[in-house]
């Protein structure tokens, strides 16, 4: 796993090196992480100057963005910021433990009773398909490296990254392994979020185990996308991500070798 060691982020990694159709995912083109609020000047230099970051795709809700305020990358010329919430914008709820909210849990459970979190992920596709498809398109259109993040870099980020990787032919077992890798950092992620008033109250409601990413959840999610929608590429196509978009994504992410 190509972790990116940074001072102010604990769940950053490069998706480069994964097998894909026609080769492998290129290095320094697709990154994922948790919240970027605490980046140090050295972190910014590493991301922008060394890796070549040009596009930040922020999947947090409007409430989260406003509550947390600007990140150090917001002040960097040449870095584009794309904000695409993948949850309905309702009230002042955050998404760190949205699955703990009773009404949300009921909807998620009805989508996929065997795994509430899988139902939660399917909800992103049903509730905000335009945001999800636009996030994958933003990866394809990035001039340099694209970084996808939310709060923990686990759920919302995990789904968008899974769709992007699957669309270019990364095998399901590799997608699942990448998703599950966040478990290595989950304690540090939760410590970070607990230090923020935005997430502190939500995180007090559950134990660490309820926040752990389970490989079985991503496996079920990918299977359900195949069963319900005909697969990731078909779902994307049905929501405006056409053949030209797919070709740009493949050209962006995949290199020979």
C-alpha cells in the first residue's frame, strides 16, 4: 500500500500500481485521504510540488465545509477545488456516523438488509447520482494529480475511488483491499476527527469497531452495483458519464506495464 506520510493527514495514499485494463494505475495521478484541514506547509509542498496535485475533490457536506473552514490548499494558486456532497443536504448533520441516525439507518437497511453500510453506500448512488458521477469525471479531467477526500477518507471517498478504479478495470479484489486498508489507520483517523467540534459529538455515539471498514461491505457493494445497475460502467453511463468520459478516465489513470 503506497501510503503518503504527511504531518496533518493520517489516511493519505496513492492508488498507483494497481492492475487495470491494459496495464496498471499510474503513480501520482489518483490520491485519497481524510480531511485536509491540518496540512502543514511541508505537506502542501509535498502534494503540490513533488506529486503534482492540481485537483481536490471534496465529498463533504456543505455544513462540514463551512464548519471546518478553509484548508491550507485553498490558498494555493493552480489547485482547483471541486465540492460535491454525496448526501442530501439536510439540516446540520455530518456524515462521519450518518449510519447511526435512526431514519438514515432505516433507509440504508431497507436498501440492503444484510449490511447496513452497504445500503448506506448504495444511498450515495440513489440520493446524489449527479455528484458521484461528477466526482469521477473530475478525476478524469484533472490536469495533474487528483485527490479525493471526505472527513475520514473511508466511506464517501471509498465509494468514489471504488467506482473510478472499477471503471478502468481494476479487479474487484484489489478495489476491496484498497478500501479495507483504511482499517490500518482507523484509530488515528478517529483521534483526528474527535479533536474537531464538527465531528466530536457524532463520534461519541459509538465504539471504534462500528467505524472500521469491512472488506465484506465493499464486496457486497460492488456485487449490488453489478446486480442492480449492470455494473459500474453501466451505472456511470446511465448518469451522464459517457464513452468520451470513460476514455479520458482510462487515459488519465492507466499506463502500460
